[in-house]
C-alpha cells in the first residue's frame, strides 16, 4: 500500500514539475513578446491597425515556443526533426533575450543598433524555423514518398495503356495489309474475272435494251428469225 501511495505521489510531483517547466518557459516567452510589442508600439504609435498586426506578430514567439515545447514532449520523432527543434528552441531563446535587452537599451548603439534593424523581422524568423521543424516530420516524408509512388504507378499505367493501343493499331494495320493482298489476289482469280465478265455483259445488254427498246436475244436460243428487225438499232 505504501509503495503504491509513494509511486502515485512521485507521479503527481513529476506532473507538477512538468507543469512548472512549461509555465516558466511560456512565461519567459510572453515576457519577451511583451517587450517586443512595447518596442513596436513606439514605432507605430499613430496607427491602430498596424499596432494590431504588430501585436499579432509579436506573440508568434510564444506560439513558436509552445509548439516546440509540446512537440519535443510528445510529437516530434527522433532524428532530423528533433535536432532541428533543439536548434529552433535555442534560437527562440536568443531572440527573446535580445528583444528584452533592446527595450532597456535606450541608446541602441553597437550590436543593439544592428538588432534594432533586424528585430521587426523576427516573426519571419519564427515562421522559417517552425516551418523547417514541421516539414522535417517523418510522416510528411512518408506521405510525399507515397504520393511519388502513386505518381510513378499512374505514369507506368499510362505508358502501358499507350503500348496496348499502339500494339492494337499495329495489328489492325497488319490485318488491313493482309486483307488488301487477299482482295488483290481474289480480283485476279479466274472466278472473279468470269463474274466480272458476266456482270459486264449483263450491264451491256441492259444498256442496249434501253437504247433500242427491244429485249436482247438469249444466247441459248436463236438470236433472230429474219433479217429485218432483230438487229440492235433498227426500229
């Protein structure tokens, strides 16, 4: 029983310690962002809209720190993403420290003068660092690899479909060439020549009948009975 109570007590203390750690980190980040907002307020004191955007940009630092803290605790994978998160976290601490120092340095000479020129762009730095950490997520890498694989599969299927269509067209061309050869051979055969001849005689007889007005004599009977009116052209 005592062991269970002790382990529960340690678990509660460990949870409280984590809460304090996160609270301290975020409190310092908020303090740094407030100092940055004060600095930006002096520049845009006469424009409320620009001040609003400055406040939004100022608190990107605490959001970045919160994202890095949460990610390092439960989300980020070991490897490039975790390493980049440490670099980004250290950079965020440096930016917060410089933003605090620049507020209390009224002369702004030396390195502080340089930072006074750079500090308005710190939200862009936050975006760059958080973007690098986010895009180093192995799940995104796997998703990109899956998309690349699907793209290659679609391309391979497209090539296969084109090859099948070309093969079918080639076979159709061979069929057509073979049909032409067979038709030419059939046209030159005696049977075809005989049928063409019969058709020609039939057409000729039909034309002569139309021209003369008389029926043509049958080849198996007498062509005419006298010499007067059975020839074509006589009336």
